[in-house]
């Protein structure tokens, strides 16, 4: 089993920035990718961004491309999501995820709330 713990959520004004962190422990070596998903009230969970451990290949949803940056620190088993130019529509619970493929994560964090006020 792997454990994922998110931090860094909060309340920010539109146009502001936040950085989320996801610390991984346990059998994280069994995964290839880590990433972020989000779920807004009344909406389905959606993919936000992902990064692979070995090649650092990144991917983003169209809605955040150019505003969000995902990165990772292998030594700390931590993945970060830097969110710039935040919009009210970015308000959601953000979940860290990990798996062999980010399209079907094996592990999830508990989520961290991000609220963007307009």
C-alpha cells in the first residue's frame, strides 16, 4: 500500500497563486505516475495534471494548461502543483493520486480544499 497526504489548500483571491504538495509513503515504488484530480460541487472528478517518476513527463488538462505547473522531488517522494492565475472555476477539492498509469490511479489522498474568491 502507498499513502498520499496532500497539503497547501486554502482560500485565495482570483488571480492569486497556491502551491499544493503531496507526500507519498509506503509502496510508492510500485507506481509510475503521480498527479492531481479535482472535484467541484455537483461535478464529477476530473483530471488536472500528472508527472511520471522516471522521465518527468508531464500532462495537463486544457483548462489549467499554461497556469498550473506540476513538479516532483524524488528524494522527498513529493509532488507539487503550483497554481497561478487562479479563477473561481478552479474552486474544488484537489486530490493527489498515484498509480502505474494516472488514467487508473491505484492510490488516492484525502483531498485538500481550494477556494478561489472572485
